[in-house]
C-alpha cells in the first residue's frame, strides 16, 4: 500500500500553504481555542492528540444546521446517510454505516451537551452551538467503548452575565425556511439562563412523480434548549441543561434510475423525538481537590421506514411491493464523576496533575419491526450496562517535557431477547488507555508522540437463519500510534499528525442476500470478525490571520486502510467509507463598510459503500460561498451551497431491484443536496 493523495489535491494544498506564507504579518491575532471534551478544558495547541474544533462563527458562515453539514471539511471524518440525515460517522475509516434489526455498539461517540447520542445523531442539530470538537483516534481513557475510532462533542453556547439575544430567519430553494431565536441573561448575581429554539422546514430536493409530490423527502426539525448556570461561589458551578428535539422527516431517496425522481407509492419517513436533561458540576471543595462530573438522562423515540421496492404496484407484472418499518425506543442514563487535583493539589513535588473517576451507563432499547413479509411484528429488547473506573496522571518532567498516562477498566453486560425466542447475553471486562509525551521546543510550538488503546465490545447476531458460526462476534481492539506537531502563533496555527492504527479482530458488517420466490431480495445483516486490519495516514489543519480583514484555512486528510483477512470482504480489502484524501480550503474576508464574504472548497476521494460489495461513491469538489452586509445589530447575507451542482453520492447498494430487467444486478445510490441558494437575516440585541 502506498500512501497517495490523488494528484489534483496535494499540489493544490501545498500551493496554498506556500502562497500564503508571505502574508503572515497581521496585527489581528487568532483566538485561543479550548477543547471541552477533555477531562480539563485544554488548549487545542497543547493537546497531545489529533483534534479539530469548528467554532460558532465558522458554523454560521457555512449556514450549517446539522452536524453532517460540517464533516466534509474535517480531515479523515466521513458519514453515512441511508436516512434523511447522516447519523452514522466514521473516523479514519472506522465506524458504523447503518442500523436495522441488530443492536449496535457505536465506534464513534457523539455527545451533545454531555448527553450520549451515539448512533442516534439524526437529532444532532446545530442550534446555538458554540463549537464542534472532533477527537480522532481511540478515546480509551476518556470515553471507553463507544469511542473506539474517536469522539464528536457538540457544545452549545453558555448563559451570559448580561442580557443578550438574537433572531435569525432564512429562506432558500426547495421551499426551505428556518427560524431561530436565542435569549440569554442573568436572573440574579449567581444565576443566569439561556433559551434557544429553532424550526427548520424544507420540501427536500426529491420529486415523487408517481404521487405528483415534491415533499416526500421533506425536512421538519424542531429544537428547543434551556440552560441554567448557578455559581453560588467562585469554587462551585452547576450547569443544568434541558433539550428537546423533534424530527419528522420524509425518506424517499432511492430510485431505479439513480435520479432525483422517485416512483414510490408508500414513501418512507425518518422520525426522532428526543427529550434529555443533564447536570454538570464543578466544585473545588478543598484547597487541593476538585469534584467534577455530570449526569444525564435521555429518552428517544425513533421511527424509520421506507418503500422497499422504491416503486408502485403495477410498474411491471413481475414486480413486488413491500415496506419495512422500524420503531425504536431508547432510554439512556449516564453518570461520570471524578476527583481532580487543583493547582495546589499537584503531587510528586508539585509536578503532576492527577484525576480518578467512575463511570456508569445504562441503556434500554426496544424494537418493533413492521415488515410486509412478516406474519407478525418482530419485537426485541436489548439492554447494556457499563461501569468503569479510570485515572490519569499528567506530569511535567522538565520545563519543556510533559508526560501523560491514562488507563480505564470497564465492565460490560449485554442482554437480548426477541419474539423469535432468541435469548442471548454477554459479559466482558475491557481495558484501554494512553501514554503521550510532548516536547515544547518553543513558546508556540510542540511535538508529541502518542500510543493509545481503544476497544469495542463483542456481541451477537440475532437472526435465526444465520449459520452457527455467525451467531456471535468478538471484541475489537485498536492500537493507535501517533506523531504530531503543533504551532500556535499570533497570526497562524498548524496541527500536523501522522498515525498508524493496528486493528485486532475487526468487526465487519456483512449481509446474506436471500432471493424470494417473487424475485425480490431479502438482506440478512450480521457482524463477524476479520482477523486484523491496519490504517495509516496524516491529518493537517491550519489557519492564518493574514491581515486584519482576511482569515484563511486549509485542511487535509490522507488515509490508507486494509483488512488483511478478505474472506468476509470484497477483493482488495480496502475499508468502506475510507476515502484516500479529504481536503478543504477557505477564507473569510471583511470587505469594509459592513460588507463581508466567505468561500470554501471541499474535496473528497471516492470510497466503497460497503465491505461486501463494490458500489462506490465518486470523487467530488464542492464550492460554497457567502456574501453579506452588517449594520449595527442587523445582518443580511446571500449564500450558496454546492454551487457547481455536483451529484454527491452518500449511500450505495449493489443488488437487483428492477423487475423491468428481471432483477438483474445493478448499483443504486442516494445523493446529497444539489445546488441551493438562500438568503438569511439576523438581528442581535
């Protein structure tokens, strides 16, 4: 395997880096970025890990309403659709792509204000978001089993000590409209609040020609968040958050001719209602020790269904007609409590910060599957419990050399039963951790080396038609080796990471295609273990404040992957959803007299959609731009996404589904949105 970025991208990025190097003489400074997902709020420039942070201003400039809108610009991060939104993510080629009957243990953790939404990130809207943090590589100490590949942390804005607010409205093509409102301020000297609400609606970009409708793939998403911050003293802070998300989207995206014109007579849907509360406490109860922790409860009701034949009754005499519908209810309870040293509580002659914590997670999930080919609804219940203890020691070996050692021990218990009389259980003891060494060779620059170990628990496949050898699968282990360089100056910042990842007992999702007498095909999903796999590559994130008016960025991800045991995979062993390159270039420019503009280019290589078939995406380049005017508290902007009107494939399958050609094998794709132009207006007070 040769590490290799396709030729149009690598020269482009290098040219940009060289061209901009002569402009690094700016009076305006870059803001310091803090990562909140770590145990302590940490400076991005000093973390011995590959991390990207997208702040509020950049989210607003990109008119991003959902987490999927940001991921094309983050190195080595991808997502899978197969629904109205991307809700399954991959980091460095590792992560789930879908969920149907089987329980799923996510490889990429997703947190929204401390609430675990791993695997159900369709509700990850970006209302009033302060920043999105992406931690790449296993988070074996920080987060455990749900973060084998990494962690995405979405943090909303905090309550303010002064009264403030804003109103924002947008309209765009496809009858898209969005309205958002935020209000924040003090209640007393020790209590402040923040309330935010958003409603986004769109007819979507698909047209159902059989029904004569253009809204069968519509978007209807409502988000409400309330936060309360209580600070009775300098030593104590309590943050309370309540979140409500109501998603009622249509799902009608696949066609027999790979167009945006569907023929479904029973269009699908993608619904999710999530109610969640969380509490986060930070209390320095003694001179040497801080109690820090969080608890959260989340209740999510989801319904996902689709027209399996994608057509209407009568399209062909040999055609079939069926629908498939999945109704899930998931309840999560999480507690994460830790003791940490204060500045006065450092040990080993004052050279080392320490922490020790306990973690508990309890999840219950029930499923009702309503399927044309089932005589009765399929019912199942799945529960998982996790308890963990973890610790970390961060030591100053000298004025310039820093060592961090962390470890986590985690106990898993899974229970499953269903209406087919399948009963299964598993209990595991797992461990992970990290060791990092960083050297600060100047006030602004550092180099680090990192070794980390992550894990993902084993489980069971529940379909009774599967052969005995496919009824269970083993724990996957990931070893990550990383070398990195970071520079953070007044007007420029650079993060560069080289990584190699060694995967043991790789969990591979596959499926058996079973033909039915009527010519249709049933897919029986299952997970098995490939012997081992590996991946390596690099991640580059850079930003420049070129002068007082111009800010620019360039990001690049290169990735090579391989599964060494190809008995479960297509020929070649390249991992699905693992493009060889991803790149993004962009700028934000203040034009003066209230005018501003921004633009970015996002590029991604082709990639396979599955580990078991050869359907692929196509390489693409997207252009997005915005032009706006600000006057006092008002702002008006004109924006465009995918200005080149690229057909971007986000999900793909390979099988026969067209009765008009005798169900001959073919490749079918779901597409992202085409070109869209919109206008936004905002008032701040």
